[in-house]
């Protein structure tokens, strides 16, 4: 397994901060303060995307639905 840029502990810390309404998150000896809830949510989404598929959970495939008709 390759080294991932993020850990599940970081994701958990971000989710906990969001649940408590905080914008400061501590990762070991680092303290990160997000400017807004939207920025915190973006960080959560980025980590979720990076960790997707690392434990046998592949990303959901996209579905493209097409329809045809006679043009009326």
C-alpha cells in the first residue's frame, strides 16, 4: 500500500470539528484554522476523495442515462 497524503484520523478530526461548530482543528502538533464552514467542508470532501477506495471501497461509478425519442 502506498503512503496516503491524509489519514482517517485527520478526517475524523475534521468531522468532529464540524459537528462541534469549530473551525480550528489539531493534527498532532499542528493547528489549522479554516476561514469558513465551507472551507472546512471542502477539506473534508478532499480527504474523503483521497481516501476513497483505500479499504476495498472503490469509488461509485458514474451512470450516464440516455434516452431517445422521435423528436416530437
